């Protein structure tokens, strides 16, 4: 079951569930500026230069700034550029918590 548009046949739910995505924050599809890898990551609104109480379902990736997160391919903390806010994954998580 896909809760967001398919992105190159990737398992976005699986990427979000992995420890590599992080444990807190808004799920975004982002690209590492170091190696060019695209992966689902979590980032807080503040990390993406947004108000802490922003409704994530209203965010566009173009409104969000780059944020630092671990890139396991690069082997350290790198800058990631958001390319999509994965509201479908966010809504799916909220539904599971209720």
C-alpha cells in the first residue's frame, strides 16, 4: 500500500520505519548534498526554518530549508535538501496512533 506517490519504486514506508530516517519530526524525501542519495528523513520544523507549530500538511518542500542529518553512505552528518513533504506518510502515522 502506497501512502505517497511512488518515487522510483522505493518503499517510502520502509525507509521511514528505518533508524536511518530518525525518530522525530516531519517525514520528508530529501537529497544528500554530499553523495546525491535520496532518502526519507525526519526533520523538525525548526530545522527546516519553519515555525514550531506549523501544520506539516500545509508545508511545501520549496518552503523548507536544508537541514543536517546523518548520511550513512557519506559516513557522517551532511546537509539534506527537502524535495517533498511526505504528508501521506504523516497522515498514515497519525491514523495508526489513534
